């Protein structure tokens, strides 16, 4: 079944498999197989509006971020939630994996960037702008 609200983002899996993922305001991320006439084969249900998502570099994980102050880390093999990443104080709007896939970063309307361990789901650092203007900014990190 197609999305029921605005599609926010599209991305191909980085492994060359022609898997396409799409996220939507309808609280879902859908996976499509372009080798199979573009048929949708899986729907992952997030807790809130899905603002964005990212594939891990090896395409084994998918992270979704949403309006519920939470990012979810999914197995792209079993489609189960591996970690619920909680720590932001407002909507999570973006996420990205490090090139080696060991870290996930999330950005939020709370002006913070969370740095997370993919293995443990623990927040390793919270980065924030304490003196922002258009000419220069100061980043502060707090590590746990």
C-alpha cells in the first residue's frame, strides 16, 4: 500500500541492491524493490511522523527520526527495532551514519546533535551551539 501522507525523503540502499526506502508524515518508512517492478515489500512503523532516515554504509541498519523526540535504529535484515534513541528535547529532524557505520548522529529542533553508538544505543555525546550567529559559532560537547 502506498504512503497516506507527504513523502519526506527517498534513498537507495548503499549496497547497490536497488532497494529504495521512502519515509512519510504517515509515520512509516516503506521499502521498495526495484528488481521486482518497484513493488513495496516492507512497511516499518515509527512512533511519529518520520522526518528523515539513513541507511548504514553496509545497508544492515536503517535509522528513522521523527516528531516524537526519538530516533529508531532498525535491522534491515529482520526489520526489528534494535534501539530507541531517546535524549532529545524536541522533534528529531535528521540523522546520518558515520562512514564506518559505528556511529549515528541525530539533529533536533532542540538545537542539539546527538552522537550515538550503533552497537549499544547509548548517547556518547551531545553537541550544541551556545553562541550562534551568521559569522561564527561555538560548539560545546557534553559526553557521558
